[in-house]
């Protein structure tokens, strides 16, 4: 019998958290902000951030702002804060502000100032730019790309630059990729004084929904929501086989949905759960991979889905609740597959959980912090009642403050509220910068018709086969997602791939969820797997190996999107109870088959031949054809019965 698993003490937790912060700064550019030595600079940042947050909350109830003014102000303040907070290179000072960054911050404010001052002139010119329009347009584009580089990396900036070059070089390009071409003044003006470029749909969602829900998440964090879910997960799953890994899955899933950053979720919960997983007997790379896989899944888990649901709703023109309802079962299947693999690994290697004496009691956890669940319940109820997401976000922020006051442990004073507002704005900077930068790429798609051309290429590569078209769409999403945050990856891929899928009669909602799933999962796929690398930094495992283990654990995420394309009942949207039930049961069986094949264990160890049969059976369950489904089910049943009898016979043999 293995020794009990000791929970980390306070000193160990502090050491782990310190290590986690180092890992966060290494793999998440958004964590590398300045910590000013001069107090007045810190106060200035706080004043700007808090004012920015309050402005967006006020805008929910105020008379509607002029669209271009509101979006340009949103982008300008975001850029200003980024240049104040984030140095331009690694060796730059993180305690003082450079003269160049001060100038860039002022220039960022000037981009909105110009639109506010000359708005009527811009409108009256009817799309014919003046020299001053072009100058400010170029400045804005350069500032957006530089800010994006600082908080998201080179990939998105380079991609936007390539597409701008494509718009300019159209007459010189061969074949279908050629077009009439546009001057730099045409391109810059299109990106700056229209709502098709930088100030397009992505920034519209950032300026209305995303920032408010990220602020809501910051308030939840400040009240101790993370502690609640850690303790609740421990009390519910900590005592089962391999309990610490299941605790990591549950706690990280919820944190990832609210936080929206896979890397931040890994280091936040991983600093506590990864050491526990290693103590129970999980290998370092497996422990790190569990955290990474669970954190990435948070982006597809309702109700917040890391803010992607808002952009999807805006793009499709459907209510936010429609996206949330459609995403529920696929997200649960993703986590079900992860939990099955964790359990099978524990069962195979006889890894035990925590003892009862080490676990908090559910009633004690609920009594102390259970009231913090009320804001999440309030969020879901208000959305289901049909209130707008912006109104719901502000109401739940206010509700969180009031509900947290019910207990001393979660009560927020004025300083806590200010800190939460500032933290929420800081957390929103990366998403907003990415949305602005991706607006340039999407603007080129719209200006040149490139999206339709790429859709035709995907259709041609698919050769008339839906499955092959899905496969190439999956590969495109993963390749783009290797270097891009999940939200801009989704926007770009949906622009070019969703039209291709629509030619097969696929529901647009299913198409958009399909590409988003694989864009999110790209955070786990080597050679660039930031979430997995962050987990490896905490666990002390080899990063690339951790990435591949993460891909194995996320197998459910690779098969579930194919299932809801072929069996839309999984998305609930416009489906009968029978269709929903069939799709759900099919997915459960397929996920369990792939989990068992991956771990090489069901009731007993499985050889490679049996693994192959399980994989084949699981894949066949995807397709709606009765013959293929029946064959897949027969294969799964045969392996299950064989393995069960094998275990039963082994137990019957006297030792």
C-alpha cells in the first residue's frame, strides 16, 4: 500500500507560486509588464486603467456612442497602456519608462483624438482620404502592430504585415491569388476610418463584451474563487484513484473558462496541483500535460469560454446564449475524455488518492466560500432570461461585490475593488491588442476577396469529400494556432474555412465551433505549445515531450468536433431529444475507446492489436451511416468483453 499523499504546506506553496510566476513571465508575454520604481507612475497606470474600466461600464447604460469614436477610444487607451506597461525588448528596464515608449503612448492617444476632432470631416469625405487621414492611419496601423508584438509575440504582427503586402502586390501575383492591387494610402485608410479593419467586429466585441467579462473574472479571482474551486475539487475528487490529477482537471477547467489564458491557468492552479500529482506517482511530463490540457479546454468551456463566445456570437449574428448552449456537451465530452485517461492511468499504475484526513469537507468548503458560486449562477440565469451580455456583465460585477461581503474571508474593501478593476483591464490588454491586429488581416480578406479564394482552395484540396475538407480545415486551424492566440486564430480561420464547410450544408455554428476547437488545441501541439511548456516549467519535465503527452490527453478534443459536424445533435441547436441522446452516447463511447487505446488499459493492459481495434471502432462511430456505426460498436463491444473476461480470469487465479 502506498504512503498517504501529503498536501503542500504554506512554505512549499509560496515556493511553487514563485516558480510559477517565473514560468508565467517566460511563456506569457502579458506577464512581463513593468513594475515602476516611481510610485507616481504606478498611480498613473491605476488611474488610467480604473477610469477605462468605469468608462466601459458606464457605456452600457449611457446613450449609444458613435461607433467609430467608441472603438477608436478603446483601441487608443489599450495601446497607451501597453506602451506604458510593456517594454519593447527583453533587456529594457522594467522599472522606468523610456522616452520612446512615452512618445508612443501619447501618439496612441492622438489616434483617437484625431477621429474625435475630425469625425464629421471624415464622414463627409465619403471614403476619400485626405493627406492627414493617411498619416494618422499609417501611425495607427504601426502602433497596433507594435503593441501586438509586445503582448502576443511576432507571429500575429508578421501575419498582418504579410497580408498588407498581399493587398499592395496584387497585380504582380500569379493565378487566382492576383487582384487589382491597392495603394498604401487606400489600405491604411480602409483600416482606420472604416469599421472593416482595425475597428471591425473583433474590436467591437472587445470594446463591448470581452473587457467587461474579463473584469468580472478579475473580481471573482479577488474574492477567492480560485481557493473555492481548489478546495471543492479536493473534497469531491481528491480521495479517488489518482485524485490530485482529477483535482487539477476540475479546478483548472473552471479557472480557464473565466480567465481566458491557458498559460495563466496552468501556472495558477498548477503550482498547487502538479507537485501533488508527482507525489502520488504521476510522471512529471504527465502531471504537466494534465494541467495544460485542462487549461486549454477552459477556452471551450461555457459560460465564458475565454471570451471567444462573444466574438462567435457577433460574427454569426446569434444570441450569446445560443453559443453557450451549443458548446456545453462538446466541452463536457472533452473533459470527460481527459478524466477517463487520468483515471485509467491511475488504475493501470495503482496510483492512490488522498486520505480522508487530508481532504476538506464539502460542507465546510460550501459554508466558508460557497456563496461565491452565486455570481456564476446569476450570470447564467440572467443570460437565459434574455438580458444583453453587457448588462449581465455589469450586474454580475456589482453582484459579486455585494455577495462577497457576506463573509469576511471574501469581503472586498475599496482598495480591493480598485485593484480588481485595474487587474481586469490589464488582463484585457492582450486580447484587445490581438483583436486590433487581427482586424488588419481580416480587413485585407474583405478588401481583396482573399477569404473566398482560400475557401475555394480548401474545397479543391478536399476533392469533394466532406471528411477530407474537415481534415484540411483542422490542419489549417492547428498550423495557424501554433503561433497565434486562440481568438485571432479563430477569426482568421473562420473567415477562410467556414465558407468552405457551408458548401456541404454544414450549419455555420458547427463550422465556427469546429475551427475554434482546433485553434485552441494548437496551444498543446509542438513545436510551439505554450500551455504545455508552462506546465513543463513547473513540473521540471522536458517541454517537447510534455507537448506530445498533452496531445494524447486531448484526443477527445480532436474527435469531438468531427462528431458534432456529422451528428449536429451534440450541439443541441435545433435538434430533437432523440438526436441529442444518440450524439451524446456516441461521443461518450468514442471518447472512452480512444482514452483506453491511448493509455493501453481498460480492465487490464491492452496490446497494440487491441488498441488499433479500439481506435478504429471509435473513429467509425463518428459517421452517421448505420453500417459504419454498427461495425464500430461491434468492435468496441468485442474488446470490452475480452478485456473484462481477461481481468475476471486473472482475479480468479489463486495467488
